[in-house]
């Protein structure tokens, strides 16, 4: 058999057995997997790339006589109804009986669950077809939102809603570090949509996820949820930073770390506290009290090396500050004792690696490395005249680099 001559022919070839499938859900799972290939290779605005592809596919295949072509056109038009020409694709009565059930589902439950730290929230919606014999079983869409990076980290369609919902309930009932609740459909839709818009612009998609293959079907299902009936409340403002720092420095946690001793290095202490606040400002929500093992790792092993220049006093002070802040922030938020202990234990594991990375400088950004070099050679990085003089004196060396 000759190789397909175009991407559209390749898709038709891959969908050649669609009419042999047993129900609408199977066909929609095939369709979303095929569109996932388009989504995964798009370089910009992945959602628009899928929409444009479907519009072009519907135009190119308009006169194809094969029954499978007519059916996969219906599948794509159902999954991406805002594509050009999707509203013109009618139901082909010569196709399989289940084709009439494509997209004819209703939501039957909306839930949310996540970790007590606030690092991640998963949103779960169950759906049932109008006709389960032709449509397929009750199924679920699950979207995992990562609040540390502000994206949908994974999304998948589970073909058994009952099983996945039971598994989630069981895990959350037996793990005090997780929670589970019924969720407002409008809020759920808004949360996932907002984070998916960010995800669609990523250069590289999260690894080891079903995001690409299941996105088209998941998006079509989530669009069936109602929009918020009332304006969503803005996130509450975080604590007053000045008051928060005052409260922290007066806390038992700061005292145990020796941060309140008269001989404590106040400039380094203030500098390190400033780093914690600056890092929190880069995270979604910008709440310095949202502290967790994951946030501690982002701070100690990545952000601080790329964004800050530490002298030896700062490098010695930072672990003390982080240990105290970890205990203080988790207590202040009212996390369970197990979460406080887990976070403190993780910080202890991270400190040696922080020290190693500080010593090697391997995580420094070029800008941070340049500032560190200036300081090492006695140049004040805040003195523009001194920097210009240093550049003039080192032109030959800089040119070689």
C-alpha cells in the first residue's frame, strides 16, 4: 500500500476502522488521540492549532465517499465544535448507530481533591450518555492543576467513572494530607480553563501525562458545564508583609533557630527573609505562607541560585531562616502535624544539596554569575561607574568568552 500523501490522508488511514468500534465513547477516544498529535507538535497556541487543523480537515475531506471518513468527520466536529465548518457536518445515517450519540452526554457530578499544602488540585467531572447502550459507559474527566507553576499538568479521560471516583475517595479518606469535596461546576470550569490557556502556550508539555491525547475530548466535555452563575470572588489578599515578618521574628520558631539572638547577623537575616518573600511573589497566589516540601525544593535548589547572589554569611544564614520559616508557615496555616513534620524533614534533606549547589555555582544564571564575579573582584554592582571601568579593563577577557 502506498504511503499516505498528506497529513489528512494519514489521519483518514489511522481512522479507517472507526466504524468498527462499539460505542460513541470509543470513537471519541480515538478522535482525541488523533488530534493529540496535532496538539503536541504545535509550536504556539496549541488549542488554535487543533482548531485550525480540524477546520482544514473538514474542508479537505468534504467529498470523501468512505463511510469511515464521514464518521471521523462527525467525531472531529463533535470534539472541536468551534472549528470552521464543524456546524455544517451533519449526521450520516449510513454510519454506525452509535454515531448519533457523539457528544450527547450530561455531567452527573463535579468534585475537587488535592493536597493540604495547596500545591496541586485535581478536578473531576463524571458524565453519562443519553443512551448508554450506543453512547458508552459513564466516564470521567480529570484535570490536575499545579499551583506552583500555574498550569494544567495533566488531563485524562477515565472510561469508568465509578472506578476512578471510588479510588479517589478511598485515597483521600485514608490520607490526612489530602482532601476531597463536591465542587461548584462553574468554578471548576473556570479554574481548568484558565490554567489550560497557560498550558496551551508552553513550548514543552509536561512529560508522562495524557495531556495531549485526551485534551480535545476533555475540553469538549468541560464546555458542557455551566459558566459561573455569580462572579467568582477574587483570591483573598495575602497577609500584610510587614506584620508577617514582625510576627515571624517574634515566634518560637525564630527563637529556636537563634534568629533573635543579639549576635545574629541582621543584614543577612533581612536579606534571606527578603528572598523568601521575593520567591513567593513569583508563584501563583503570591502567598508566602503557602509553604510545602515542593515549594521548599523550588526555592532552595533552583530559584535562589538563579536569582540571588549570596555571600558566605548569607549562605550560612539561609538554611537557618528556611528551617524556622518552614515550621512557622506550616503552623500558621493550620496544617496537620504530619504535614508539618513532612515539610521539616524535607527541608533537612534539601539543605546539603543547597550547600553543594552554592559551592559549585552550577545552577547560577549568566546574570547571577556575572554579578557574583563582580563582587568577587571587589566591584560594587550598584556602582555603574565602577562596572563600566571593570568592563573597560576586562574587554580582552570578555571578548574571549
